[in-house]
C-alpha cells in the first residue's frame, strides 16, 4: 500500500472515530438513557448492559439526569435491594423531545444494507490484523 493510501485511510478512520466518540458524549448519552427509561424503569446495571458502557459512566449520567429532575430513584417493590430509575414527568418530556429530533449521531443510512455489511466485515478484518500485530486486547474491545 502506498503512503498516500495509508494517510487517506488513517484520516478517514480518524474522522469516523472522532464522530463516533462525540456522538456518544454527554448530551447524546443522556438522551440514550432517557430513551431507555421511556420504555420503563431500569436499574443502573441494566442501563450499563444495554448501552455497553462502564459502571462509572452510568453513575455519572444518571446523577446528572437526577440533578436535572429527569429521573428518580426508588426501591424495587419485589426486591428491596434493587434501585430502579424512572422518568419524572419532566424527564418524559425531555425523552420525547430527544426522540423527535432527527438522530444525526451516527448515520449509516447512506449505505445500502450490503455496503454496511461489507464495511463491518472490512473493519473486523482491520481489527483482526491489529490483534495479530500484538495490539493489546483492551485497545480492541468495544
């Protein structure tokens, strides 16, 4: 591969990575939590598993949502050890507002289904190559 091709691919991956990173930052992440809670109450662990984020990130997100008055915490009636997060009326309005906005966080709809599959396969191949080159696993997991 030429140096020019390598630079182009690296630049494109950086742009994609930066966009993906920023789309998952605070405001967008809070909207994702609100969206989950709109379907019903959940524990922090359930939110963590659904969004595949670190426990500390869930604590920070839910803490911010609680300070804004969007969520409340209450004991589960069936299992008093569990704390369930639910939307307040204000939180429900915020969730509806977030859902009504056009999602521009990550847009793959410019690709056909076949192209999305091909892109995923190619990225998996790149990651597998990095594994073979000895890149630490913690840098390759998601």
